[in-house]
């Protein structure tokens, strides 16, 4: 996850015309994930679809797994 997020950040920095201001960039992976509004919305829709189809609930991983610093 760390390597993937670092690569994404480098690519985003090359493609984005927006220059992030101080404090605009999350310092932890879990913060970046929470801040991805489209991702969070689609994830919730997926969870609801699983429950509606009788497939149960999504198994959640320990939150500590995503609590690491993004060193870019």
C-alpha cells in the first residue's frame, strides 16, 4: 500500500495542474483514503448492494493497517 500510494502521489503531481497548498496533502494513508470522496461513496454503495443481495457484510480489516505515514 505504501509503494502504491507513493507512486500514485508522484503521478498525480505530474498530471495535476493544481498546486497543493500546505496542509492540503494528507500525511497518512488512512487520511488520504477517507478524503477520497468518490471512492468512499462507491464503497458504501458496494456494501449496501452486498447486504441487499443477501451476501452479508464486508469484513473489515484492523484500522492500524492503514495508519502509516506517506513519505513522498
